[in-house]
C-alpha cells in the first residue's frame, strides 16, 4: 500500500470529524448565508483546528465567496480546501542535514511516541543511504535505553549507550566522537521525556546542546519535537512551550491514525509557523514519513 493510501486510511477519523460533517452541512444549505458560516466555524473549532485559526479561515472564506461571486453552497468546500492548503503550505519541509556528521535532537514528553519515532526516522535516513548513529541520551527513564536498542536493531543502525542514570551529555559526547572516528553521516539523539517546567531537565538539555556546538561547531542541527496528535490542542500548547524553551526546528506528529483530531496539523502551522516534518499513521517501521502538505489536504478531502 502506498503511503498516500495509508494516510487516507489513517485520516478516516479526522475526515469523518471534519469533511463528512461539512459535506452534510453544505448539502442541507441551499444558499450561502451567515448561518452557514457560523455552522462551518463550529465544525472547524470542534475538529481541533483551534478557535483563532478557525476564525481566520472563515474570514478568508467570506472574502473569497464575495470576491468570486460564489452562490452554490457546495462550491464552498473547494474554497475551504484551498484555504487549508494555503495555511499548511504547498512545499514539503526538508531536513537540513548537509554536514558530516549532522545531528538530530529529539524532544517530547513521555508517552508521545518519541522512541518509536526515532527508530522510524533512523530507518528512513538509512533508506536514503545515510550512515546513522543513535545516541541513547534518555538515561532517566527505566527501560528507555533497552527500548531504543530494540529500535536500533530494527532499523539496522548503530547505537551509543551508557548505563541507566548516567550523564546524558556524556552519551552525546561519546556519540559525537564515534561519529567522527567511524564516518557516520547523522547522529540521532534521544533525550529524556520532559516538561518545559522541569528546570533541571531543561538545564540538562541546554548542556547537551552546548556539547554538540562545542564538538561540532559547524554541524547542521535539527531539533525535532514529537507530539501526540490524539491530544489535540494540548499538543499546540506543548509546541508553544518547547519552542520558547529550546528552539524547535520541526515537529513529528504521531498517532494520526488513532484520532479525530488531525486538524491540529492546521492549527500548529497557523499559530506557530512551525513545519511538521514527519507524520505517523501506524505502528510499522515505514508508517512514519516526511510530511507532504498537498497529500495531507488531499487525504483529508478524499
């Protein structure tokens, strides 16, 4: 099955929550009036697109309907699709990994699918012909190192690890030394699941970045925040907090197949301007793929 079909299937709950309700609404309305826009607004807000973004979309819809002299309610759906694409963007976000080695630091609270996402990203990079090294710098959570080791084996990549409770910065330091010595292309660093409010963990994260910048001053560094799509607007709040605290360069959105809250992709892009770089729609190793905005919107309206 192609990833587009997986995406289409994975977005079924979201599609039922947004486009199916919109279809039913547009069919029941013979004309375009204020009541139609109010009903549309409610559907968008309750689909985790968020209040601010939903209001913005409705205002754009009103402007387009007036400008293009649209009178058929069913045509509103096409305009809505265009507006959503305008928000998420038509260009596919890319990972900047041009230096050798480059570094990907992965953040996120516990339970969002961080370890799983790391394994899948490593698998993708290996498929692209890159030599990948994992750094098991989540030394805080019991079994985190063991879980990452399992994913390293699945993805067919090497891993640098220390014992549980050891200094995460020391793991990253050793991974950098190994990458230099053994000619790896990319280091992917796991980090402890943390909330931005945990001062000691945020300080630990800053230390990790200091080590990377000291040892690899010219390296490309991607800082990816993993978010669980099933948490809806809570994911937006997490993204805001982490971005302020640690300079996130992109997002990984997991569990899109298990939620009706896929509209959060639109909300995040609209409110934060952060690129969603990967999305996950299943448990298999190839069920995490680079985010393609056009395919996402097409699958949403499929």
